[in-house]
């Protein structure tokens, strides 16, 4: 029988069950930092709303190329300073850490400006357009002595801590297959950022980074990678299917697309059992442990379904307060490995962004 769960998502069974409780600290307990936001779009709004609702973090400045847009965003969220340039955000002496939510094509320039100003930085995924840009940011942050992290929010969510613990425990046996997908239907609009080559659009950097990063977390460094795909009408990658292996011969079977809404699920299958993560696997999600012989053993249900971006901010704040320059949950070398994998996939597809 699967064990019942309390409202907070932890198991009710007193002696502990097949699935562990997450060890993720409450985001509200993280030390409060002063945040500056670059590029006040949709993801930035979700981020700021998550901070306001679930943490003690303070957003003190927002910057846009359009002063009116910055002011509207500031008014919406009660942010004291609204700037008509990104430079003014990173130069504001009140700002401890900068959150960069601009298109992929601008991540490098905006993050480098913040690093050079001595600000800690949280950069939206995908981290940069390519691995070369990622290398340069990492080198600059380490030389300047500032914190830098990719905002791969999935890595910091409680259900992923449950997954990590199960993997460490050996309950699955030898992991043989990881499967993950992320597809969303996008109307073919050449003005949309995901179809714009100059903005490093395409399925891979925006959607496919989730299954690739998930497979990297589970399997470790890829020993081989093969990708096939179809380009969208603007020349960016529209659909990609990827097979990776690790040094032990386990496989990752991954897919991303702009052409259809897919289940967005993930699974990890081992010789003894498997984990199934419901869609959307990259957001707060239910996890099921299924035995090869006995069927469903246990289910973890997250307490928090909305506002999951608060966890990445809390992790950044804890690291900065402790004087750490990167996170153990999303190390910079791991971000670089994922970026190199994305580069290899694009080479297989012959996708090159303008200016690379």
C-alpha cells in the first residue's frame, strides 16, 4: 500500500518509508538580500511574485531599456527604483545580487556587466548562448570573487531533493534509463523570441535545457550524445530528440519541441525500481516510487505547487550570506557541462546563432 502524505508533503509513516521527506529548507528562512532585476518580462514577474509571497528577499531595483516599462513593473510590485538602463541597476549601491531575465542572447553581456560591478548574479536558464560564453562568465566571477549561479529552478525544488536521496540510497538498483520531455505548442510567429535566431531562440535553450539538465543530474557526465531534429521556419531548432549515455552505459532519452504540447514527464528506471515524476516534472511535482515486482510503493506530493522560483532565490541568498561563490546544488562546472552538451546538440542540427 502506498503511504499517505500529510498536507506539507512529508510522509505520515512514523518510521520512515520508501520515499524520504525533502530536506529543502524553508525559503522564508533564507537571509534577506537586496535584489536588482534586469529585463522585466514574464519570467521576471513570476520570480518577483514568488519572492514576495514565499521569502523575505527584497527587490529594490528594476531596469529595462524602456523607462516606462520599468516604472510599470516597479509600480506593480512596489519596487523603489525603476531605471531605463541595465547599467543603473548593477551600479545601484543598494543592490546585493542581480537577477537576469533577458533573452538568452543577452545573458552574457548583462551578467558580465553585473560581475564587473561586483554584484552577485543569478542568471536565467539557459545560462548563455554557448559554452564559450559560460566559461568566460565563470572565469570572471571567480576572479572577481562574486557568487554566480544558473537559475535552473528545478534543481532546488523539494521533489528533486527526494529524487536525489533515492538515487543516493540505491533503492532503484542500477539506473539504466532516464526519460524526460518538454514540449509546448508555439504559434509560428517570427516576432516571438523562441522563433528569433538573433535572440538565440528555438526549443533547445528554452525548453530542452530542462530534460538535458535533468539527465545530467541523474547520469553524470555524458559519454556519448546523438541528436536529430527539425528546424522551424526561421532556422532555429523546432524539435529535437536526443539520446545520451554515461560511463556505465545507462541511457537518457530526451525530447523537446515547439510544435506540440507533450506530457512533460520524467522517469528514472533502475534494475529494482523506478521513479516517475508527473508533468510538469521541472516544476513542483508528484513523485512515485514503483517496484519492479511489487508495484507502487510510495508517493510524494509537494506542499507548494505555485511560486517554486522562490527556492532558487533562497539558495542564492544562503550561499551569498555564507560567503560561498557557487551552489552545491547547481555547481558552475555542471552548468558548463550542460552548456557543452547543448552546443553539441546544435552542431548535430547545424543550428548557429547570429554573432556566435
